[in-house]
């Protein structure tokens, strides 16, 4: 059920469409960059970025019919009489979709209109059999909100700044079907499975100035939608650099619909939109105004299960991404930027908290291992957290061995790499089989340190002349001889005593 991806420029109204993306569609008023001149007469480009997001609602049925919603179902297998626009059929509004839109509006600080209306937006598509789309252009379900987001800034991108983008409105509307073009046979096949699927259009003001800001805002919105369960939130992002390149080379940004080609990572032109679009908006005569209540206005004689109550939805809101970040910082004492890393990676917060619960290790040490080792291995192998071969309990066991002094930090990394192979061995078994535990025999460690001292007279001479920094070289040599099985603090103490 792949809704189209459209990118709409805030100034020139050019659009980007991708019919292959499923579940979440981002319509981005991308950068129609304005040219300015500095003292050196060099042209610079300032992006003007707004977003229109088409999020496919998580619902078992369509917006106005009882047809099932299922991705990759056989063509035209999920089509009701209403979806096919047969005469005499009438729409019935999906209550679950309304609740999802209200929930999203509340989280985005919107005013929820207790009375909203539906409109017909007329345009011709072969995969839009009725000849119009039912939407909420003029009186939407939610208006005047905001989305707070953060991104890394600075020359080295080492500090975070907070930004805010205004939400103009959130409206419910139905999706169109899908056209499959067969160039070899010069024909187009129509699949109406997607026709009528509920969409939530979130319209943002053009308050952003670059792709980084747009990407950060979209990611935050994606996390919110996924947390609420109102949309699965798959996404893609492109186009601002292409437009800058066109303008730099003296070209002109056209009003057009462009498709994103995943194979090349580029957009391609699909159709011209130079002419002004006359959608002939008119009230939808088959749908009455949508009325929403709160605890104060809900009539006493209505069935509460048949109406939408704003206050009831507000009471059920889950912990949101920004609230989760604050809790992680306050509860575990981790850095703010680390909380963003945890929350932005699906499943990573739960993994981290489970490890912390099962270890005696300070959470600030755990987060170091999570980010520097665990997350790095995931990205190297292109895996999600749920696909990790290392479970939270296995990770906890490894960190406990390190914390209790049974293994060194270098050995811990070796064991981690062994656990990643997913051979079913525990950290304890790996340490025992490979004899990686720290040397407990103090006399043996004394002998090894003495041998290293005798084999490195030049370093010993420097230390005796007062350059104690060289001691680290000798500690490293002991670790090399013992294959990382010597406790660094113990080795340092032995060497210092012998060389003093």
C-alpha cells in the first residue's frame, strides 16, 4: 500500500513523487534556493525548506470503506465497491483514523478543531476512478501546531542546537490507486488496492533553511509517529543539492513532479506542473461535518464508543521521544547527545536499559560500550538492534566480567567480537576456553614485568632520568606478552616499584 512520495517546493511548487515508497510519504517543499551575494561577489545559496508529510495511517481498513489494508497483496484483491467508485456507494468514516489524527495533532501542539469538514479535490488520474480525492483542505482536523527538533551544529558538528518548525495543519485524506506502466507493451495497468487508504497530511511552514534541518525535523516526526503507532514512518530524502546545482549552472527550477530512483539515488522528471492547478474544491456532500468532543462537551446520551473524545486520547499518550531523552539523562546521568543516539535508533533504548538493569556497571560506562562498540558493529553489518547476535543478557555478562576484574578491557573487546559471531557461547565460556582471564598469579606477573624491564634498557634509562611517560610503553609490552591478560593498574604498580 505505497502512498506516493511528493516533494513540493514552497516557492516554485515543483513536486517529487515516488510510488514505490510504502507507509509514509514525505512531501517536501524543498529548497528553491535564493541567491545572495557577499563581499567577494561569490554566489551563495540559502535553502527555503518546508515539509508536507503524507503519513499512511496504521489501520486495518481504509478511510471510507471496510476494505483491508495490506502491503503487497495481489493486485485489485482489496477493492470494495466504494473504492472502485461504483454508482450508489457511500463513504463511512473510519473512527480509528480520526483518533490517530487527533493523537498526532495533540503531540504536535495543535489546536484540535471540534468541527472539521471534508472537501472534494478534483483532478484526473487513471488510478483515481471517481475523478476526485476526498480531503480536508479548507477546514482540517487540526491547525496551528509546532514540532521541536534538535541537530548537531558547529564546524565540527560537536554540539546540539534546538529548532522549532510551525505546523500549519493536519488533514485526513484518501490515497489514490497505483498505475503500473509497461513500456514494452505500451500499456498501463491499474491496481486499486491502495485506493482509499487513509493518509494524514501534516503541512509545515517553510521555517527550515537546509537539508540537515529538514532531515532532523523529519526524523523527529518519524519517531513521534512510530511511538504513537499512528504510522510506520518509512521515509526517504533527496533533492536540495540537485536544485542548487541547477541554479549554479544557470538553469531554472521547473514546476514538475519528479520520481526518486533508488538504484541511482537521483530524482527523474515525471510530468510538468507549470500550469496553475484548478482542483475545483467543493464540500463533500456525502460526508457530514466531523464532530469531535472533549469531557466538557460530550453529550450524556451518546455511546462513548461511537464518538472521538480528545481528553480520552490525551490520557492515553505514550512517552514521547523528547520526554524519553530527558528521562534517560536524569535517571542514568548520560550526556544529552547520547540520549539522542539511543532514542533515534529503534530498539536501542530498551536494549540499553535492559543491560543496565542486569549489570553492576555504571550506566555512563554502559553507554560507551553501546555507542562505540555495539552500535558500530550493527552499522558495519547493516543490522538493526533486533537483529543483533548479542542479546542484552550476553552483553551484561561480558560487562560484569570486566567490572569484577576477571578480564581486561582489551580482552573484553576480543570476547565481544567472539560473541558477535553468534556461535551460542557465553562470555564466561569464551574466556575459559581461550584462557583470556586476568593472570591471578602475582609471582608470575612479577616475573613477566621483570623480563620486560630487562628487555627494554633504553626505556628504563629514560624513566630513571625522570621521564615517567615512557612507563606506558612498558605497560603496553607487558600487555602484549600476556595477550591482554594483565590488569593495567596492577602492572603499573609493579613496574613503578621495580623502577623506583
